C-alpha cells in the first residue's frame, strides 16, 4: 500500500492532488461504494452500470470466487458454496447464528467465530466479507482511475450502530484483508444522518430508523450548527429483512405441508419468498410458485394482509429498542423533529405505518434508503482523507452502543464504560492482588447490558504478567480501557506503586489476532462437523436440569412464601419436566421448562420482593 | 489545552456548582472541533494517539460538568472531600422511610404494568431531585462540604431509584 501523504489538518490540498477515499456500505443483502467527486457524493457503478452489488460470494473448487450478481444467479444451484448474508456471521459464534436449521451451509464451530466449509476450503466470515470488499475496491478503482494505476487513500466502512466490539473488529479485519486502509468504521444510521442532515440543513432532534437486511438500528441524534451528536443508539443485531423472508418461507412450507427440504430447495424457496415480499410492497397479493428438486410443485398465494399479519411481531420487535433509545437520550416522542428511514426493509408499508404511529408523524423518505448510508460514508471518507473544504467544518460525535464491563466474583459483571458514552472514551479501574507474591492476574472483558457474565458477550481475556511481588492487596494495578472513535477497545495496565508497566496478553474470545489474519488464506482448519440438532438437545437438557435445581432450592429456602396448593402445582410441573429430560426432542423439554417458568412466576416475584426488602431493611437499621 | 488542568479549567468556567449549560455545550463543540480523532485520520500515529487522549479528556470533562450530580461530586473531590458513597450509608430516617414507601409503589406499579403510576413516580422523583440540587448548591457555595457530601449521598440514592424506574419500564416493554 502506498504511504499516506500528510498535510496539516484543516488544510485541503490543491484539487489535482486530492486524495480519493471511498465510503463503503457493507450490507447484509447488498453492498455499495461511493465517493465524493467535485464536491458531490455519488455511488460508483460497476462496468455493468450497477451500483448495488449483491453481498453474495460463490467459491469454486479451484479457489476462484464469483461475487455479486454472478454468484446470485447460481445460488439455488450451489447453495453450500454460495454464501449469502455473511454479515450475520461476523464476529459470531455458532450458538449466536439464527435459523441454523434452514441454512444450507456446512458450519464449522471454531473458537472465535463460526466458519463455513466450502469446496475451496474452510472460510471465515471475515474472508468472505473481504471478497465483497475486494470487488467494491476494484469497482471503485476502475471507476476513479480508469486504466491509469491508482490507489485509494482509504475507506470508511459502515457497520450497524448496534454491532459490538467483536463484530466491528471483524469488519475492520475484512477491510485490511481486502487491502483497504480503513480510515474509520462509521455507524450506518450516523452515516445516513450526515447525508440527510447536510442535504437538508436539518437542525434539531432526529431519529434514524434503519432496518436493513439483517440488522436493526435506531439512533437519536441532535443536529445543531454543523454538529452531529448521537445521543443514544439501540437496536437488534439479528433482526432484518431476512427475517421477514424467513417468516414467509416458513408459512409457505407449512401451507404446502412440505417434507424437510434439501439445501437447494430451501434456498430456492427463500429467494422466492424474498421476491414475493418485495412485490407485496406495492401489490395486494402475490403468487409463489416453484418446482422442487423432486419434481413436486409448490403453488401458494399470499395477500399483503396475510404477510403483514405473520410478520407483525417482527415489526413490533423494532419498537422496544426505539423506546429504549429515547429513554436513554432522555427525550420524549414529541421532541423528535423528524424520522429518517434507512434500509431496504423500511419500504414495507406496515413498517412505515408502525413507525408513523409510534412517532406520531410521517417518516422522511426523501432519500434512497439503499444508498443513503454509502453516500454519508463517502462524505466522511472525503473529509477524513484531508479534503476538508469550506462547508465541511462539521463535527461528528458518536457513542458506544453497548456497555463494557469486567467479570467480578460470582460471574457478575461490573460496568466499566456505560452504553451511549460519547467516543472516544476511557475509564481506569484499580485492581489488587489476592495472594502474597502474586505476579499475574487475568481480567475478563465482556460487552452487554445484562448482570451475568454468561448473558453478555465475552470480548477478551487479558492476562497481566510482571506484577512486582508484594503482600496481598498491596499492589495497585491500574487498568485502562480505551475505546477509540471506531468503537474498538484497547486495554493497557500499569502497577501504580512501582510504575511497572504490566505486560498484557490478549486472547480475544471472538475476532482474530493479527497472526490469524496472516495465516487465514494459507490454512484451512479441519474441524469435525458439529451436529447442530444434538447440540440444541444437549442445551435444553442442561437448561432443564438447572431449572429443576433452582426451583427446588427456592422452595426449600422460602417455603413460607408458597401455599400448599401452589406448591403442589409447581411440583407437578417439576415432575413433568424431569420426565422429559430423557427424551430426544428438544422442543418437548423447552415447553416443559416454559410451563415451570409460568407456574413459578408469582412465587419468584414474592422472593424478589423479600430480597429487596431485606436489602433496604439492612440500610435502615444501620442508619437508626 | 493541557492534560493537567481540571475539568473547569479545560472549559474555562469558574469552579462552582452554578453553570451555564448552553455555554458549556458550545465550548464542548469548539474543543472537539479542535481535538477530535476525525481531524487527524490522515495524520501520523503519534498525533492520532494524542488526539484520542485529548478528545477522551474533553468528553470526560464535559460529561462530568454537564451532570449536576457528577459536577457536585467533582467539586467535592477538588476540595479533598470524599463523599463516601460505599462506606457511609447514614441517611435521615425520614428520607429512608420515604424511599421505602416509593420503592414499594414502584414494585406495585411494575407488577401491575401500570405506566401511569410509573410516570407519576418519575415526575415526583424529578421534583425531589431539583430540591436537593438547590440545597446542594447552597451548601457548596457556603461552603459546607460535609453537609454537601450528605446531600450528594441522598442524590446518589435517588439516581439509583431513577435507574430502577427505567429498568421497570424496560421490563414492561419486553
């Protein structure tokens, strides 16, 4: 890669020396690249004149790849080697992947991130994403430099605002692997706000509702005098247009009473479902017909009303994060001046309607929901590359979407950096030793809002070495957590009493080390195929056993809080659950667990009540 | 701007509780326009590092000064007074009894998924907080550090209650 030329910030070089940087929207369904040319952000088209590149990569036996429309055309014929919606797997373990049962891929559950076995070997989602980025990069270089050799100064790649550290790191790694100088990871709703705000000279509080192919984000921004300040963000990193397709797909399969489908038929019907969903945006009904591999025909008609009914819960799932974001921003609905709609899935009329009802105003649809993110990213890339012209004096202040914490005694999380803190942000925490002469300690960093480590995302385990030996409790190890403008975490540590810098060994729980990135293309790991069904069953059995034990303990500890009748009802459900534990259907166990949950709900409430009163009573006694 | 300055010095405002929030925000934006990492994305690594440190510092100072609770705590800290959040749990009995009663109301409202009662609790809380902020302002300007620390402990208690109302709202949402 060419060395960067550096000029004083704020001074823009002469036009002929302008460094070209691009904005990339690496989407679940489609990806785009855009660039600022002559002061205007434009989407760069490929040689076929297309701006949208389907985010699909097909691997061939000889290691060759096809990206985009070419891969899309053959996806139903070669589903196992044609990877769609890879963004859903970025920075994710197999247990986080939804709809595994309907995915045609040969998943490899490797530590760190799930991988996919193809004819060209085992591929990490980072590698698959890098193929998409490479295609966008050559599209951009061709479009910007033509036959003349040229290098991009850098790229801004967008990520869902609700992406956690592991997903962001994976995206940045993919950029590096594609040979891009990643200037910044930019949150998608923020990118949209830049494009919208600069275009409309908007001032005030705006909400950006971004429902993409696989992710949902809601961001609340304050726009004032050229400052874009994100006040709060929330979302669901596993909810998007894909889920609407999947819901319709399930409906078709149920309706037609189809036997378990082959990978090819599954992909075929998923593609048909997606097309039908898009058609229903502007039509009352659609006919889905297909011929399966067996020769069996599928023919179903679905109305817009039926489709809206079956997907209403998905739309409702976007409103809870929206309420949370407003609450975190300390704002009421009435204070929101406009709602900017982003992402292809916001075209669905019932999504528009739900958002309009929630905010009590018609959402803003005057920007192309597919392109606005890439355009905003291009505008930022241009400024970051040093081409800050007059009128580019705006400032962007974004936040961290999920709290960062560390594991403490008993598997509990202590928050170190709260969600929605403005970036960059740092927090120092002091630790001490437990034993005399202790020279090392380990720190487990997690991300999420829940109280238990097990419910949060494990980001990394750090080992501190080289602590000077002292008596227990004497060492003062100051650990600093720094989150940069990309939302990425770095950790450093120092022993305060002696000033010794402790060495840190980082072991990311998800994401890749630099060495792994280097090795990635050379190696293909060979892991045994994980039997997904068996794993799900095992999980339910463990969950069931945990449940039995917990309820038995509660009944013993707080027996006085349950009436004999209630106790009898709970015990009956417990016995029923115990009987299901040896069965082979995970759903049976799951529903037995749910019945126990329901039967013990009032009891659990009374127990909580008692615990809270105890805690408060303790305080009172002390003060009297 | 220098890293050894205190938050008030960074923002060029007098170190007292009373503050002009609008002016503070304007100054915040001015400072970030100068130091934010986006200004240095094409600069050397060393410059990028310094930019990140300064921008982090400005954010920390702004968040501290913007929040009346944190601003009061910071003033005490500058005067060497430890508010003893962890160790000193002494509170007036009347205050505690009132809090007990409010907590009970919160639990009942949450159990009944009663939005109206939750909102009523929130607005009562705000009134109570405002009166304590007025009190702590008098105490800090007197100055009467120990009295101010006692008020701050109560405010911290109320903040936690506010968080619990938020958690109840969230639970009712899902």
